[in-house]
C-alpha cells in the first residue's frame, strides 16, 4: 500500500513527538501529527489527546476528514455540474475529483459547497457567461486562478517523492 501523499506533504516523521503545524501555515499547534489534524487543545479531552499522540488515531482522523471532503463534493458539488450545459461530469475516481478533495482537506476552499470555490472551476470558453449559460462556447474545467496557495498545496501533494521501499506492502 502506498503511503499518503497528504501525510508526506503535511509532516515529516519525528520518532518521539507528534509534529505541529508550521507557523508559516498556521499558528504552531493548530494541527498535529501525521495528517495534521486540527485539534481543540483548550478542550484537552481524552479523544483530542489520543488524536494528538497516537499515530494510528491521527491517521484515522485524517482519513475521516478527507472522506468528509469527498462527501461534500459528492453531495454538494457534483449536483451543481448539471446546471452548466456541456460541462464534463465529475467522476469520483478521477484525479480531478481527488485534487478537489485535497484542496478542501488543505483548507483552501473559502466556500466548500460552492462550485466556484474549488481547485477546478467551470469556465466558459467564449468569455463571460450569462448565468449558467455559455453563449457561443462550451463549459470546461480549469484550475482555479484565484487560489495560488491552494493550487501549490495540491501540486506539492502530487509531487511528493516517495521512496520505492516505502511503497512495499
């Protein structure tokens, strides 16, 4: 099984302590561990501490967070696609769909349920659309030009150099 590109992007393995989010991205301690799960450290509940200090719990929580982003895309974004005549469907097994989920996982979608706040957005090929109509053109998916940091994040996850020995089952 291949290790997660998200895990490779979010943190480096520290054998003694869970790694905190870097101050350049968020305030130190905002997120922690393999998957950089967001924690409520003012609560300090047993569940929060387990997620912070147990790598398995942290990875499972990260998986649940990622799956919640997939659910948002499936239930809120996919239905919006049909409003744009000719826009190619979103397939949940496509790299485009995965990139959109990564974008949301990284916290870069200002409005997670808006089709225009995603990693890929619809664009009318003939210029400005009229509502959901693309006069004299077709709708196409393009990388969102207004989210440079989010686009860099997704690209960096995809571009992780994971050693072959890390991919052995």
